[in-house]
């Protein structure tokens, strides 16, 4: 894949109706990008300055290297995701 694009993934630790630990065994989403040969960065999504800095660095690398970059923004789950039937995870 040779495209200067920055992918952002918001990871609050939940998939629809279940924690991600029940969905897959890997350490977050960042390893999935690496498995596809995409340079990947994990950042604390609750830290606006850290996210801003990661996006700035990723943008420069994507443009200069003409390659995609994945940024996983990890958040604590304040609320679960709503799945079918109105189930709210974490409650």
C-alpha cells in the first residue's frame, strides 16, 4: 500500500456489546496495522495535545514517505457502545 493517508482509530475498549478482549487477543488495534505493513502509533486519546502531536508527526511521515499510517487513540470507556436491541455494554 503506497498512499499518503493517516487512518484514525478511536478505541474505547469496547466492540458492539462486548469488550474487545472478547473480540480478539491482540494488544489493541495498532498491531493489526503493523500486520499489514502500515506504520502504527498508539496515543492516549484523552490527551488532546498528545493526539495533536501524533497527527502532526503522522501527517509529515505520510507525506514525506508516501505511506499510510494508523493512529490508535485509546480511550477509557465512559459509556459502552450501543448494540442491537438497545443493550449498552458496561452496564
